[in-house]
C-alpha cells in the first residue's frame, strides 16, 4: 500500500495549520511560500480532500484538516522518537548486551573489564549470566546470549566465532598444611592420587581436569562436586580434598597455589554465534575487550 503523504508533507501541513498562513509557515520552515503552497496542494490532491479554507490573509482548517492535524501530530511525534532511538543506538547512548561468563572469570578476572566498558558506555544495559562453558556455547547458538567467554578449544568448529581473550595458568590448590604446599611443582599422577573437589560436568574447570587425566591415563578420585568457589575453597582449607584453579583464584592466606609439572595452561575466547551480524553494542564490547585483554 502506497501512502498518500510523507512525513515532510505532514510537517509542512502542521506548520501552516499552526502558524495560520503559507508565508508564516515558510518562514518557520525556511521554505519559499510557493514551495509551501505546492506541498499542501499535493497533499490535498493525494488525499482527495480539502484540508484548508483559503482566506485573503489567512487559512483555517476544514473538518477534514482538523482530523489530519491531530493524526499528523501523533505520527510526527512517533517518527521523532524513532529517529532519536536510532541515533542513540548509533552513538551507543542506549543498547543492551547479554553476556555469559564462567564463574571464575566473572569473579576474579573480568570485573575491571566490565566496569571499564560500562564507564565508557553508561547507557548500555548489561545482563551477565554465569554458566559452564558448554552451557554458554549452547545458549549463544540458540540466541539466548549475545556473547560469552568459552574455552578456545574448538578447532574447526563453525558454530561460533571465537576471538582469543585470555591465556592463564591452571594450578593445584591445596591447604597450607598439605604436603603438596611445599612442592615446587606437582606431576599430574600425584594430583590424581588425591581426593579431588571439582566443578560439575560442562564447566571448563571439569573439562580441564578430565582432559589432563586422559592425557596422563589417570582416573580422577572425585570426592566433592561443587560449582561454588567459596565452598570449594572451604573444603580444600579443611583438608577434605584438593582442586585446581586459575592462578588468580587461589587468593586465600590458608591456601597455596602450586604449578603442575609441566605447567598447564588454559585458553579462553570471547565468542558469538557464527554468521550473525553484531549489534553496535555487541561490537563495541568485542572491540573494548580485545583492546584491553592484556590487562586481564
């Protein structure tokens, strides 16, 4: 359906109706009087209605013109609101970002990055969801999350687009009075000889341990499963088991971080659904995160 008017025509019509004449409307809109008259004539012809009574020195609205005047005000207000919303999105005054993070990163590594981004773009609303790396991957693929931090381990995987974000050492975490606390490094075989406190399946923490066990042909002795970092630390402090964390997470005077032998590293990436075009808010976060990843 082709509309019999455009927004500029309605704007000219309102100016004439509100100012009471073609000359006054022309001055208001910085248009020639003849151009204003032509716009109104075109609008009346397309609508098949007479919108204005022409008097010698002024104009007045016909009943049809009064109806259009009310409708035109509403339409122009909606159009201006839409234009403002688009301009705000373009300038990143407003926007929304749904980000998925593993708990270790969300608690110990990424808060400065998130706060820095929020300070730069205060109008962007951020929703941060905690979850296991496999759960986050699924939710990104299904459109429930815009971006997420996942393991950078899927060579050839085309479901997600990944950008390397962080490489950090995974270390053995033991109580200060544990025999391992005085070791310079711990072999995987020795680690797997101890009762372990691990995250549940689907988290990068658990996948790292299971991958390490496969490579060294060991069988993990899992005594506790918990996705709660404070609870895991409490269990280790009390001597009921040991675990492995990213190095920065072992931030407790009663705990000791000991490297694996050889050292073990974990690669994490910022990811989004492959083939999708990022919104301006999402692209801004990707750019900001990658520009500041050396500070993580």
